[in-house]
C-alpha cells in the first residue's frame, strides 16, 4: 500500500520568477518597463523585479526535498532572453535589423521614384509640344512671333520643375542600386550565420521553452498558499500625488480586469481615478474619475470583484461602491470598531479600519476598546459585509506601521519609517502567532499604505508620494503521493 509522503520544500514562488515568462501580461503590471518622471523632474528607468533583466541566466522555479534532505524535484528553465545573449544570435539579430532597414529604405525610394516617374509621364504631352515648337522655329525662324515666344516661355516655365524631378530620379536610381548591393551582401552573411547556427534550431528551442513555461505556470498556480519568507527590493512604478494615499488593482482571483485605481489623501477624499491599464497609470493617461457619494477615511481601501470597499469618513461604516454602475451597493457598520484616529497605525491618518483581500477573500483589520487596542482580524462576506469570524491577535495596533494579509495570515510591520521590517505574523487557520524578522527596503521613508494583491503576489505600497511594488517569496508545503 502506498503511503502519502509529506514533502516539504522551499519553493521560490516570487512573482519575479513567474512573470519572467508572463512578461506579456501585467502590464498588467507593466508597461512597467517604461520611463517615468520622478518628483524631482528627472527621468528614471523602472527596474522591475516583476520582469528580470537579461543578465539573469537560468531560473530555479521550484525545489523540494524530502524529510531526509534529499532532493526530490528540481525544475529549471532558461530565462526568456537566454538565447538572445549568444553572440551569434545577437549578430544575427543586428543583421536582420539592418536588412529590415535597407528594405524599408528601398520601399521609400521606390515609392518616390514611382511618384517622380508618374510626374514625368504627366509632363510628357507638354514636353512634346515644346519640342515640336522648337523644331518648327529652328526650321523656320521667321515663324517665331512675340506672342509665340511668350507662349513658349510659359511652357518652358511649367517644365522647369521637371529638371529637379529628373535629377532626384537619377539619384534615387543610384541609391537603389547601392541598397540592392548592400542587401545582397547582407543576405550572404545571413545565410552563412544561419548555416552555422542552424543545428541549434533556435525556433524549435523557443517553442519548447514556451511550452515548459506554460507547464510551469500551471504548476505554480497549483502550489496555492505559502508562508512569507522574503520581500524583494522596491519597484517604483510612479511618483504622483501627496504624501499619503493608496493605489490598487482588483484583488479577485481569477480576474482579467487590468484597471488600476488611485486615491490621493486620507482625509475626506471622494475622488477616485481609474486607469485602463498599469501602463496608463505609469504614464498618467487614459483615466476616468469617480466621485464617491461618501468621503473616505484612511488609506485602507481595497478593490475586490469590481467594487471598492472603504471606510466612510468619521464612522465605522464600510461602503461598497461598484465602479461600472457608479453606485453604492452596500453600507454596513463594523460593530465596535474604532474610528477617527482612535486606533490608527503608528503613522496616524485615520487608519483605524484597514480593508484588504488575499487568497481567502475579504478581510477587515481594526481594533476596539474592549480589545484594549489590540489588532482584530475579521473575515468578511464580500456580498453582505457581515463578519464571518474574528480573531484577536494580541498585537497593539498603534505599534504597527502597516499590515497585510497573505493566505489567511496577517503580517504586521513594526514601523512606517526607514528600517521597517515585517515583525509579526498571526495565522488565522491555527489561531497562533509568531514574531518574524523579514526586512524590506523602505526607499522613501514613509509608508502610508501596504496591501497584498493575491493575483500578482505583490505588495502595493504608497510611500511618501511614490507608488511602489514589492514581490514576495513564499514557503510552500508540497503534498504528493509517495
């Protein structure tokens, strides 16, 4: 009888690895490899951990070991750009680009010569008329009258542009001959290179890599939840807005919604900007505005399944605002929850109630007087906003910089300033807690919003007027039959 064997391994499931072979989607996040303008007015290149650079060679997607420490599975795949770093491949690509440039130049010249030739054809009757008159006047000069001379001058004046057209046509013919010769030489070089590297069949290799990437993508999706072990370097997406605010994408799984929302400020705000894609958000273009019927408090907002969930200003009322219908679907009080800076995070900002979403659904993080200011975690029904279950974490909320949920676990940072780290974790599945020491770089020294998005497995933060992403590394427990 086969006995199921528990295989525990550290599976590096950072989005940096996943999106290395999903780099055509996000855009969504996206568009993230563009150029943005920083608050100082300088241009900076977004170095996105979501899209690893060409210097990275082979990527380890997952590893696992049995209880005795023996390796049971190691999956590796070449980075998408591995083949591009082959010198011959680079030479081939450069030559191909040259051929394309020559071909485009030939098309331009061919179009111009065709146009010039048509002009010559259209001028042919006038040219024949002038030629006939000149022959007549040469044969019999007495027939040349003042009126005839004037008409001849007029016709010659009409034919004057023909000289420049003919000259351009002659030059274009020479250019075409040169381009054809260059194209022929390039073709010989290309043929030689293709014969040299043909044995590698790069096209077939690329198809095999794409197939492997698809299988790995499916495998990663099956891994499910894990425990946070590391946070990546920050990825600055944009510098916009005031010191405090929030930004987000829809956290519903699965979802094809690529919109991005931005909410500037924490006090009595009502204006929500909706961008079509992450690329549009980074450029600050293609957005629409929503004016909420009720102002918000804090920055603990979340978009889930097409609706914005937020805390109504100066109350413990939760609001569900549906973007497509531009209407409020639900208002419900979070019983006993403090508000109006009664129990905020350490940075203040009316951050008493923090709404968030993870792989398990919708959550509220808050506290109340009966809980002595310790963080409460409540799982919410997204359709009714009723509390399904609550946990008292025992961690004082005023000592927390920010908090976020991953796979049913609440992670709390010890500060919103420089030097912050993920300091505390509360596991709702077992009602247990532990102290952690997971550092991350607080690049702009004042985080007023930090939320996890389970679709992208990334942390969204608003850091002193900058919108910043962090990738996460999760530790997975892999179960399989022996």
